[in-house]
């Protein structure tokens, strides 16, 4: 997974460091259109902002997803919350595996959902 990072965005660097430190990750193997993922992310962001959760890399992530249009992307999550870090949604081109967008959001309360649309 570490080899899939090709940019040095602030959120990407944090996610890569989390992986190097042993953070868990998960990749969904079903590609979804980037436009759909962007819509889900925008709704998620509004929810996070209402709850006052810290976020990093949002503008760059949304811009990258907008550039991809209807292209199918894989979704992955790097979960560094056990170390009081962030949960990082990653968006990847499937072939070759390459992270094209990444953001992170601060630790959630135990009852918060971590994935899915809202």
C-alpha cells in the first residue's frame, strides 16, 4: 500500500506515516465513479464540520476527485485513530494502484460511523 503513494500532499504524508507506524488499512475492491465519491465526501465533510471534527487535505482531495470525473476509483481507509491520529479515506486508481486523492479527519467518538454516505 505504501508504494501506491505518489504525491506529497500533507494528508498523504500523514496517511503514509500512519501506515509506516502500523496503522490498519482496508481497500474496497469495487471501483466507484469519482463523481459519486466526491458527492459522498462533500456530505461527510458537512457532517464533520457540524460536529467540529478536525480535517486535513479536503480542498485538494475534492479537486482531485473532480478532475477524475466518472473514472472508477477504489476506496481505502487508513485508520490511525488508535494512536489518537486521523482516519484517512484514500481514493486510488486501480491499475496501476496509485493514490490520487486523500484527506484525513480527526478522531471520532466511539459511536460515530467511519464509512458510508450520509
